[in-house]
């Protein structure tokens, strides 16, 4: 079985190009202001916090800018998206991504994966193993008995090679060696971040292997559209184009079923505040300690958003476009204030949410889920766009 879902068709590519051309023509020319009076961060972190040598390689902070005044910061340590400044309804630049002022912050909070590029396999693999062509591959159990987000040292903790392509885009590459974290095949990975002029972060993932393997890459940014450090995310209004989701057991492994969202707190087909039903007596919400579930997206392509969220205070709207079939909607249920974010705010409970575009969790162990297998000679390529407007 080929990883067909990850291969964009020509039609998709053309549709994508038309979409980008259209968006570029209408790039907003807003007046940008920086607010220095609140606790929210309104500037990118200093580069010095990111200038280190880790595993014998240099780490740095890279800055992307677009013609509309938005700015993003990315580090090659774990290919993290560190900051993203976009204008709110009053034109004030607002940092909508949670992150840290230095690499030590990201390392200390490693288990939360703030802004990280996740690999080789996003989300959980049951019992820290999978079988490929009859052979069992044993992984590291870093989440109870399961493997989460790549294992003991996932792509989020690796130093990537970085090449800034131009002022608005950067290419990060990483070679995940055969049997690294127990996964077969030398996997060459490329992630390109582009800050487009219509205030979108476009993330292109590519990978190829020399042995059959499994791949599921994603970005683990936590969003607070009111601005990092501005309190609860529960009043954000969210919409997800999914009629179904993959329910989990008590340790968050999918049961293998796809259940309809209709009539449940998982129905986000119409825009609903995150907090409206999060405390409902519901076994799935109990298992997740809130929302921490994979939504089965309706048939879509990259030209139409599959999810959106609006910050109740800022008016900033996030639209998510992806070629992936699933979306892990995670409402920061494990956040507990133990980390100090950029500018001094604490990462308090549910003060952000993640929308991780992906193939479904545990797919290699779930024959009915779309395949995540990648064969030598095939190219894994998938695009996700986080677009911001007001
Ligand atoms: C994913 C998982 C969550 C949690 C976060 C990181 O979203 O599904 O359970 O582990 O990553 O804290």
C-alpha cells in the first residue's frame, strides 16, 4: 500500500497555486502597532537565547518577515515555531504562538512540544511498537506504555540544518538514521516554513526513505489568538469540518472506530466556544481530560479551510488548511503553569489549544485507518497552512 494520501495530485497543486496567487493579490496593507503596555509579547525573542551548540551543531533563531508586517521566529532546534506576530482587530501585533525566550525553556517543557516539528510519528503508537511486513519494531515507551510524538528523542529535540531561502521562508532538513528511536530506514526530512504576504504560515513537509517505514509529521504549535499570556483559551470559538472522530481508550489509544460527532460535545461543525461543553459528563472528555482527539476531516483539499478559531478578545481568526486527513484538537489539558513562557507569562491550564494536522494516531497498528507507510522511491509530501486574519 502506498502512502497515496500524502501525494498531492497535479490538480491539487494547481488549485493550491491559484489559491496562493489569489491570496497574494489581496494581501492586506494594514497599519501595524506594537503594544508595550500589556503582559503579552509584542516582539520576537532575542536571538542570543537560541545561539548554542547542541549535539555538536549550532542552533540559532531565524526571523521571517512578510510585506504585511507580520513576523515569525523559528529555531533549528527541533524546527520549532517560536513566535508569530500578526495584527489584531486594532492592528496591534499579537504573538499568537506559545513558546520560550531560549532553548532551555523548550528543553525543560519538552513533553509539551510547544511549537515543535513532530516526527517520526506524530501522536501515539500503542504499546510502543508496530508491525511492518510481519516484522515487529520496538520503540521507546515515553507515554505510559505507549510511544508519543517520536519517542524518547523525537524530531522536536534534534538539531536540524537550516537554510534561510529568503526573508520570508526557511528550509530545515534532518536525516533520521535507520533505527533511530526504533524506526526502520534512513529518513531524509525537509520542512519549509513560509510566512506569506496574506499572514499565513505555510508548512511544507517532505520525506523519503531507503527502507519501508512509517511517517506522520506535524507541527505542535499552541495557539492563543488573544495573544500568548492573555489567559484562558476556552472562550475561543472553534469550527472543525469533521462529521466523525476517533474515540480513544483511557490511555488515549484509538479504539479503531470512527464515531459520529453529531449529538456529542465533539460536534464542532458549527462554531462553538471551546469551553462550552468541555466539562460535560462524557467518557471521551474524561479520558482526554478535555479535548485531545483526532477529528476525521471531511473530504477536502488545500484550497478550503478545514478548521477555524477566533480569539474572543483580539478578533484574530485562524484558518487551517491541510492535505492531511486528520486533525488532533488538543485543548492544553496537561498545561499546569509550570513553565515560564516568552515575556514571563506562565503556561496555565488550557490557556492555548493545538490543531495538529496529521494522519490518525496509531495508524500502523490500525488496519482500517489510512496508511502511513512510506516506501523507498516514494516521496512523502504534505502541506499545512495556518492563516490569520482579523
Ligand atoms: C498531543 C497529545 C496530548 C499531549 C500533547 C502534548 O496533543 O495527544 O495528549 O501529549 O500532545 O502535551
